[in-house]
């Protein structure tokens, strides 16, 4: 196709992505360059203009701080988007289930996605069961749960009160974010019927919710009108009785590609996956540090290998300690299509650390008296 005359330059970009996924980085760099010549102001062009063999080799340098290992619960089907809380792991899968509808999703002829939970400890998962109270004949997941464990936010198909799919003018059913409360009935824990949030729509999708550590904010992905293209990341505020109107996280985070599967870490950093930023191929996991300004994040940094591979790497989640967590990937050597991997590090946090020019000892004094202030707080930017 790229040899034809007068074709859409987007084909150059996706050909470059395909070459990158096949580790033909020198050729990929040439086609990214051609794309940039025609789409100089496009965000995908700006984010990939530095694509080079040298840059890719930098990302591919194996970081010995990380170890990644597949979970035993992976199957020949899809398992992805883990969420962990209080030694419980929740994830999404289209694995066979005797209680599951036999209908298949027309897009890939696979079973619809359902939610599962299990017990997780140090990368070992056991006692996996389907969450019957939430699973329907259609898609459920991914999820996030409030810190007190009482409210779940999950991605579902857009359905009416009778659980019938709602379709738009193009006969497409979109996805939405719904809320469910934890209930105890006759001593058994269950979840209430999910209720859609107010910012959903029938002509676009809202997916992949994640909550800030204090529960005040939610970040999610959406292709609602007014974005930068593809799926963008949005943020909204918890107003107690509802959620505020979503605000796009802007061009530093979002591109004309897809930004999806966000995760709010306990230190306030935002992790997400993108195919529009500089990466190794497919979806790559990036991290954007929290800024002091409200709802602002720093420039995203690619986490490199082994967190990322040339295929799709997405849906990272970290435990409170910042040293362990899980991610999803369809990298070679897995058991199925999308698999879940356990990751751990010897560094205090899984994050891209800045390179400081020198070590500094900072002492703070009151100017008038020259008396030292032992409780002073120094912010380094």
C-alpha cells in the first residue's frame, strides 16, 4: 500500500508501527520520518520524531531492577486488566465457563469478557471464581474499587433496563462505566446491579476507570467528541452525589492514537498504555509523574524493557508498596493471547527516576535571625 500514489499518510505511520513490532527499527525510523514530513503538526508525528535505533536500544536495555513472571491462572484464552486489593485479585477473561452464555462477540468470534476474582499473594493466585452477580451475557471489566472496598466502578456494555444492548445509528454498541455497591445478603458478599455514570453516552465509549489514592478523582479512557483522536484519557472529580463533567488530560498525555488502561498509583503518578507515544511497538506502558498543580501530570516516560515488549503491554497495576504489581501483555512465550504477569522490583518504587546532576545538602534558615528551620519542606523539581 505504501508504494501507491496519493494514499492517506496514516498508512505510513501504521506501516512504521508494523515494522517496529517486527523489530525492523531502521526501516521503521524511515517511515516515521516520511509520515512526519506530511503530518508535521500531528501528535503522533511529534511523539515519534525521535524514533531511532539508538532510542529503541535505550528502551530495550533490560532493567535488572524488574523481574516479570507469568501467572499460573493464565489460559489459552484472554486474561488481562488485574486489580488487586486486600490480597484479592480481580481480572477479566473470556475463558470457557459452564454458566456462561454460548454467544460470541462478533468482532473476534470469542466469548464475551467476564469478571473473575481470586486470592493473590506474592505472585501466586488461587481460588479463582467468576463474579456471578456482575457477569451478564455481554462484556464486563476492567474494574477499580474504592479504598474502603465498598464501591466498584466497572466497564460494561451499554444496555437498557431489560439488559438489551443499546445500539447507535451505525448499529454499534458502545461501552460505559457503571458503579456497583458491595452488599451482604444472608452472610454472603455480593455486588449490586451496576448503575451507569452520568457522563456516559450512547454514541461513544467510556472505559477503564481508575481512582486516585484519596478517591477524589477518576481517570478513564474515552473516544467522546472533542478529543485528540482515538481514545483519550479524561479526569473527573467526585462530587459525592455524582461525578463532575470529564476534562481531557491534554496534548502532553493524549495523542491522535489511543491512550488507554490508566492506573493511579499510590504516589499519585499516572500509568497508562499508548500506541501514539514513542514505543517499542503495539501498546506500551508509560508513567506520568504527579505535579503539584491539581490534576496535572508531567511528561510521560516510556518504561522500557522488560515492562514493555514489541507487542501489546497494558493494564499495569501496582500494590501499595510500589515494589510489586501486575501487568497484561500478549508478548511471545505466553500461555494464551493476553496474559497477566507478576512484576517486582528492588527499587523503592516502579517509576522512571530523574537523573540529578549532583547530590545536594540543603539547609534552610530564617533570613532575619539566621536560625535554622528543622521542619522546613523542600520541593525539588
